[in-house]
C-alpha cells in the first residue's frame, strides 16, 4: 500500500540534512533576535523550531508528488496542505501554537504514508522542544535585571513627579510604560520599567513608596511589555 511513497536512501539523507540545517539556522536566528527583542522564551523556541517543521511538510509533500502528478497538481496539493497548517489559537501561548503546528504536520506526514517519518517527527519535535526549554539560551542578560513596578495611587495624587526622588535613590533606571484607571476611575494603576541599584533594598523601596501612595497596592514583577500577546 505504501510502496510508492518509500524514499530512496539518498533522499532520506538529504531530507535529514535539510531539516538539521533548518533547525540550526532557526536557533541562530532566534538567538540573534533575542539580543534586541524582549519576549518570552517560548516565542524564541517557536521561532527556532518552526522552520524545521515547515521544511518537513514541504520536503515530504514534494517527494510524494514529484513522480505521480503534474506540476499544476503538485502546486494545488501543496497549497491545500499549507492551508491545513494554518490555524488559530485564541489567547494561546507560543508553545501551544508550536505543539499544535507539530501535530498538524506530523498528521500530514502520516497521511502521506510516511509512517516512520511521522513517528520520528513527533518524537523529535517533542524532544527538541524539551531540550530548548531547559537550555540556558534565548535569555539576554541585558533584560534580566529589568523589573515591572506597579503602583496603585488615588486619583488626587499627581504621579508625574511624586515618586522621582525615591526612584533616583533606589533605581538605576525607570520609565513609565502604562497608566490606567481602576475602581471606577477613583484610582490609577501605574506601571514602570525599572532597574534596581541594589536588589537587597527592594523592601526599602516598597516601604518608601507605600508612604507616598497611601499604603495602596504595590508589586514588583519580571518585566513584560504590557498587552503583548502573541
């Protein structure tokens, strides 16, 4: 049943070579982009593995159709296959999108009759994802010290300069990134990107800010750009 879709040894070697090159180039690309782009590690892992997954689908579709159909039929079939790969994930993380894409492509490979390639691709994608998740890559130290400082204040407080003296005392860098109202407009929530001069004095910073904001909510978190969902 599957005799027409078995590959020659030279084709198998070439496909593995192309997939390996795609993965290596994807990892290098993600590392370069991470020097400038501030995002989650999942986004960089997805960008690193995506070229390999798409290459797998294109390679095996091309091999399957090369000797059995005309050029027009091959183009039409490739277009339909790529249409299957297109999907949406509402509020999904980058990792979830990657796993879904890997499943779609692996199912496509199984459907073409490449049973061994389908099994290998599913296991390989899972192992590569786990490996990249644990490796200390895609994390730029330049961004590691940046924190998100969130301060709730009453609407009567002028936030433009009230915290400046405290910030200059404890912070090397501070920039306001978001201002929004809360509690029916009776309070403001301020978000700052900050870098502490001395992380051991984080509590002292919070205590001093509490005096100025009337002991309302204050939080310090790892910095993430607001409203940057994939």
